[in-house]
């Protein structure tokens, strides 16, 4: 659910041998290849009707840093994490930021309803109860992709720590980091950032749309060193796939009236708690199964 374990098949071959034919039987035993029939079997993977998916691209506003620590004593204190030779935004980092912001949104909408907020978050993001008498786990229904960061470069940034009382520097508090900065062009740095909910409820769709808007409008920073302005993203384009229908837009203000009405219905379902009973029943299944 955090973007790990995705595989991409390469060079697939499908061959058919008729063992009633001696020549084909011999070809099989000798491992001789016949015509590749893979193209006849492959089909475009259809979007499941019970999925709600957001696929979006972003530009980095200033700089970006998901910490990875150097293995050498002379390296930078922290640098942007990589997968192979590519900078990435791990699904776990994005997922944590989304969960924290989702909790803030629900606390604002449902004031003084901590139990309902915790239940809603658990159903969407998953949870594990640590109570010995009532231990249970709820799997996440939200899947977050790992995203490659392109068109960026690393730069060493030296920093000092300031004494809040005197305004001077703290002795021996010099440190550095190597965040990534966007290369000066108009191309998006994060492409195909994907959020998917399986078997979504209208209120869950509404919450995911609010999270997308915060990401899209630079209201939700991701990663480390947020206090110095890092981690802000600006959306460039997005596709919201709702079952078999797809909605494309580059700006929330450009969304047509029918789509706005649909999105508002999902957000209203979130505000009115219309799905809370169904969510409570969903959580109860896992409590009962563990018991």
C-alpha cells in the first residue's frame, strides 16, 4: 500500500506446442522457440469499477528533501533519498504526510469527535491496535505510489543553529544537507504520483480530493526541513478516475460545473458523516475476526 513490490514484466514469450505433432513435440524437448503468441493473450488492464484513482504531476516550488544518511564520515549529513541512480519520493513519506493532514481536516470538520476521526483514518490508512485485550489490525484501502523525481539537481546547503534567547549561533551546531532543486525549465519534477482507493465510499473520495487540493496548491509540504521552506509542490495536471470515467484538469478553477457538482457531493458526504456507519461495520469485521 506504500508503493513497494510493483514489478514490470519484460520480454515475455508465449509459445504453443502441439504434442500430437512429432516435430512440435521434439521442438519443445529441444527448447526450440516457435512463434511468440504473447500479443494474442495480452489485454489492456481495465480500470476496476470499484476503484477511485488520482494520478497527478507536480513541480517542486523551491527545494525538496527526503533524508537519506551518508555511509561515509565525510559525506553530507543528509541527502535526498535515491532508488538506484534516481531520486524518489517514497510512498511511505507521502503516505505519512497525507495521513497527518487527513487527521487535521477531519478534526476541523468533526470537532470533538476523536473516536469517529480515528475510525475513519483507520479504515482508509490502516491501523494496528496495541491493546493486549483487544488487539487487531485493519489493512489500508489507500494505495500510494513511489514517484521518481526528474529534472532536479543536488546542491550542498550549510546551515547553523540559532540560540533563541540570544539570537547568536550555538557552538558546534554547524550542519549541512543536500536537497534537490528544480532545473530551470517548465517540466514537472514529479510525474504520475498515484493515489488509489479500492472499494471507496463517497466520503473517502471527498477526503482524497481535499488532500489532492492541498498538495496541488502548495498547502501541504512533504519531507524534511519544512521550517526553511522545503517540500512544497505545485500541481501541473491531474486525472481523477472514478470507475470507468476519467476527469482531466490542470487547475481546480478550470473544472467544469458538472465535475464540481460531483466533487462537492463527495465532500458533502464527508462533512455529513454519511458513511460512518458503514465504516464502523468495516472496522468491526476485523475486531471480530481477531477475537
